[in-house]
C-alpha cells in the first residue's frame, strides 16, 4: 500500500478525531469516554512528533507524544499515542507510523518512549513489540473502561540506543 507520513496539522483534526472516536467506541484503547476538542487535545500533547499517515491523501492514522512528567529530569521520557482507522488496520501502516515516530523522536532528543496499553488490546501490544518496545510491567485493575469494566494496563517502553 502506498502511503505518506507527514506532520499533523490543525486542519487534520476532523479526521484525527474521527479515528479517535472509532477507538472510543471500541473501548479498548483509552479510558477517555469522549474525544476532547482540539484545544484540549493540543494542550495535552507535545508540539513536535505529531504525525499522520495518509493513503491517497486521506488521513488514515495518527500518532503523537505527551510528557510523562513536568519535571525537567524526565524531559526525554514521553508517552506514545497511536491510532489507525479501522478500515486500514493490519496493512502495515501502524508499524510504518510507529517506526517513523521512534526515529523522529530520537532525533528530537527523546530517549524513552512509553506506552500504557489495555492488556486485552493484543494487536497494539504486538505492534509496539514489533517496533522495539519491551514489556516492563502492568497495572492491575487500574481504571474502568467506558463500559464500566475494570481493565489492566500493560506497560511498554522503547529506549534509544543513540542517546545513552
């Protein structure tokens, strides 16, 4: 499949939101119960390392990072968010996008990418592992999903080999 990865722009928000809403309906990707507006989403994600993947110029996936702490010593540690449109899953696009993010984030000085994934979201866990993440633990019954069910989270990280 021919695709392009580029920086996310504010104009991409309607399709980014649509993909995020798909994940909300599935209920296995986030504890959020509704999609934030762009202003809130923008405030909670770092300004760099925001990318979309397009097929025939249509946004079919996105990724972004957010700080894991406001403390200066953790400036190089970020949490990854990645979402692919339901119709474009299992086509290698998630792997291409996540690998791109890994490379670009290292170039921006981030030395540790962190992911907290619902433990029953095996496709996402496997995707992260294919892209060099390793499982570092889990949180048992950390929160209830949108359906009121307690969920475990699997914790994964990818450390830069270049930076330290």
